């Protein structure tokens, strides 16, 4: 049926005639759902208002048109996904400076404190302190917002596309793919908590102090529940990335049959790399593999020594 | 062989549907699923009941008209069309659930028959090539390499049945549309409309109300023609390309000052 139509040949001009600039009316049997500023022909009697539809289609900018379409929106999810993955990998490598230990009180304490200081000072004296840091933060926040909003809108459209109460049978979607909509929101919740915890220092169950990164982390990971929480959140991230990183290549149209195995195994490897890297820090602190801090609120006082 | 069938019955598009239990007895294991339904319908006619409506045409796996979801699998258990599914593939005495292809872009017609013309409109949106009626170019000036030929033929075998859409948890039509775009955008004949085709087919997909791809890959597992998700990658790539292409405008005019 449908397949046979593709042979149809249109003689003559190579491009469409310009759309008629006439006003046409929405016919009564065409109901429109005005979801995120585009027309959805639910009544499927679409041919009636070809002219209006053409005008609408052509008026939009390419980026607006792409964002409106399911394919383009997913593309935005993938592109912001790259930003987030890139950040996650750098963040993980940065965290590993905690493994360099507590340092000497005379030289100002732990390496990771210096690293944090360096991030804040990056770009000085050309730029005021923290300018670079804030630029990165804003860029990351914008990426996260686009990522989450895109995913949310796509999920709503996907729900609307199938009759309620008749979910498709599961025929071989991978575990990590199936849990994307679980690990995603979990990550969002964790990101909020994590910023409150170590950036804003608002979750002061254990003593926290500005600039005393090593001491703050040391203190937190003496509590088993923080260790479990961080290990679990990183595991969720690992699952998210196992599907997500391969998926972004497919969404960008960069996967081919020849590359598929490399990309799939590569994204599994990246997920494992990120998980192991992040896990090292809480595990090292919890097992006592890392020394007590020499500065900050968790450093042992003279009395306790 | 004997079976208990749980069949979806729905009088019209807007009527509510429900499952109805039917029993079929002494079924020939070599009968196709559709032949089994034919015998059921003959029984129903003899008893004065309303027959079960379902689509079929060629009954040899090439037209893509038959469309049943059997035990949750579009077309049936074997990744072939419903007309090529045989009763020997089912366990004797088992219960078989028979549903239509479910998607909100496929409005119900009656019982197991749905209106899949949304797919036809996607083809209308871009499934054509321009052909000049004047002198033809030398064929050797438009070579098609064996690799391109293979890629294109692997996509062109799509029979447009819509099983991919029915299998997709997101109700997306990406495998179908991907096959069309892979078919035409890779051939020299498809080049003049290349970008318009990708854009228009994607727009049409959205306007029909199909969902978006989450790269689960389940569509490819039910495709009776074994089309792979590489066509979805191709569609993504072609759309990305087309969304950036500048629409043709008039050349800029200079103004004196
Ligand atoms: C650490 C932060 C995050 C990273 C590194 C990340 C990375 C990614 C990547 C690479 C993809 C694949 C993109 C594609 O193929 O289109 C993806 C998809 C997805 N992300 Fe995230 N993400 C993060 C945070 C989140 C958050 C906070 C949420 C939800 C609230 C979320 C929800 C999703 C979902 C549901 C998908 C699947 C989209 C689909 O398959 O349709 N992600 N993510
Ligand atoms: S009836 Fe033609 S493919 Fe099944």
C-alpha cells in the first residue's frame, strides 16, 4: 500500500510554487491542539489548510522549526547532553585531586582546595574573580534547562501519540534505555541536593566551611548515608550515560552499521570510567584510605589530638 | 489445533472498544493466521453474528496491508507479516490476544482495521522526484555505486505496513520515514528535493501526531522487511543537514547612497 506510492513521479518544476497567500479557515472537523506553539492536525483533515500551514512552516526560523519538531528537539537534547557529559567527565577528573591527600597545614592544606581556588580565580587578572566560573555555571544551567525541557516535552508528545492504557509490549529495549526517564529525574534531584550540599553549604549535617573542600568532603563521607547516597546517584548517572552517550550519536546521525559496536561499547566504557572515577572519592574517605584534613572544621583540634 | 482468541471489537472510530472471547476448533496447523480468522468469520456469518473486520490484500507478504497485533507483537511472533504467520507457530490450546495496530495517528476503522493513511501523507510530503521532460542526462553522469545501491535497496523494501509505529512505545514513525528518506535522499534522482524532502516529511510526521524517537530500537525488531535503525540515523542526519540549509532567496540588490 503505502510503499507503492513512492514511485510516483511529479513532472515539471523542481520546486513547489510559492504558497498561496490567502486566508483559509480552520474547518470544523479539524481540531487543533495548541501544544508548544505549533499546529497539530488531530482531525487529520490537513489538506484543507495547506496554505496556512505552508505560511506557518516558512515563517519560522530554522532553529524555531527544529525545536518544534520531534527530531529537532531530540537533537537539542543530544547537543545539550554532550555539554553535560563533557562537564561530568571534567568534574570527575577534578574530583580525583581529592585523592592527593590532605597536604600540609604549612602549605595551606589539600590539593583539592587549591584546585577549587584556581577554578574561582581562573581568568584573573584579565577578568574579575569568579567571572569565568559563573560563565561556565550559566552555560551549564542553560544546557540542563534545555535538556530537561526538551525531554519533558518529548515525553508528553510520546504519551499523546499512543492510546492511553495500551502500552507497547517490551521487545528488547535495554535496561538503561528503559530507565532513562527514571535516572534522569533522579539526577535532577541529586544535582539540586548536591549544589545545596557542597556548593551552597546548606546541608550542614557535618561541619562545612567555604573553601575547605577537603575538610567538607571528608566530614560528609564519615556518615554512611552520604556515602550510600553519592554512590547511588553516580550509579544512576552511569546507567543514564550507558544509553545516553550511544543515543546521542544516533540522534546526531553519526552512528552507522560499521561504527555501531565501537560506539555502543565505547559509551559503556565511558559510563564505567565515570562511575569508577566518581566512586573513588567517597569510597576512599569512607574506608579511611585518605588522611584527616589538616585545615577546616573537620581538622582535629589540638585538644582532641 | 484449538485456540481461545481474545479479539478486539470496536464498532466505529468513536465507539469504545473491548476484548471479546472466541473459540476456534480443529484449526489446520498449516493455516495462516488470516485463514484462521476467515474460518472464524464464516462461522460467525453462519450463526448470524457480525464478522471480525481486519485488513489484508496480497496474503504473500509484499503489500503491507495485513496489520494485527498478536500477543502484543505487531504482525505476530516471527518478524514476518501477519499473512505469513502460521497457526503451527502457536501452542495448541493457548489463548491468543488479537489487537489492531495501536497509535493515535491510526484512527480505528472497525475491529482490527485501522486507517494508516497518515503514512501515505508522509510519503506525499516528500516521496517524489522531479523528472524533466526534455533531453535526459547521460546515465553515466549519475553513477550509483554498489554501496549506495545496497543502502537504498535495503530501505526501499519497506512495505509501509506500520508495524514499526505499532511497536514503538512512543508511537513514533521514525523507521518508516527513515526508510523513505534513506531511499530517496541517497539517489542522484532524489537530490533536487533532498532538503525539502527531509524537512517536509519530518513536519508531516509531527503534524500527524506521531511521537519522537528514544532510540529503543524496538521498531526494527518487528519489521517484516528487516529494515535496521541505521535509517533512523540517516533521517536524523538528513534532517540536521536540511534544517541548516538556507532557503533560496532572491540575490541581494545594491542601493545607492
Ligand atoms: C549529569 C547530567 C546529565 C547528563 C550528563 C545527561 C546526558 C544525557 C545524554 C547524553 C542523553 C542522550 C541524548 C540523546 O540521544 O538525545 C540524555 C538523554 C536523556 N536525558 Fe539526560 N543527562 C543529564 C541529566 C538529565 C536530567 C537531569 C534529566 C531529567 C530530568 C535527564 C533526562 C534524560 C532523558 C529522559 C533522556 C532520554 C531522552 C530520550 O531517550 O528521549 N537527563 N541525557
Ligand atoms: S496481506 Fe499483503 S503483506 Fe500481508
